[in-house]
C-alpha cells in the first residue's frame, strides 16, 4: 500500500511526529501504527528505506513527500 493510502489513517499526533522528525529513525510504536493502517515495511514499496539495527527509515522520496505534506503542499501521487 502506498503512503498516500495509509497516511490519512494515522492518528493526527502520529502524522505530526513524522513531520516534525522527518528523516529520523521511526520508533517501533509508530511503525506498528503504520502497519496497522496498511503500510507494510516488508513490501518494498517506494516509501520504504532502510530497516536495520539502527531502526526503520523512510526512503529519500518518502522524506520529500512528508516534507511537502508538512509544508501544506499536495505531493504528487506515486
């Protein structure tokens, strides 16, 4: 599932955290909420970046997408 589909299903506080901490490792509880909303980090989707010992990170494209949303812009759908 693409970020455009699961993003609106997140709690507003989670979306705010992702915008404010864009580019940082995503905490397990936020990742759990993303997966509950339909976003699978194992999917290989364009928004999935690195997932390793340091944690989960969004791809550079996803970071740009989240930044656009945070700036009140409507990013292009992928």
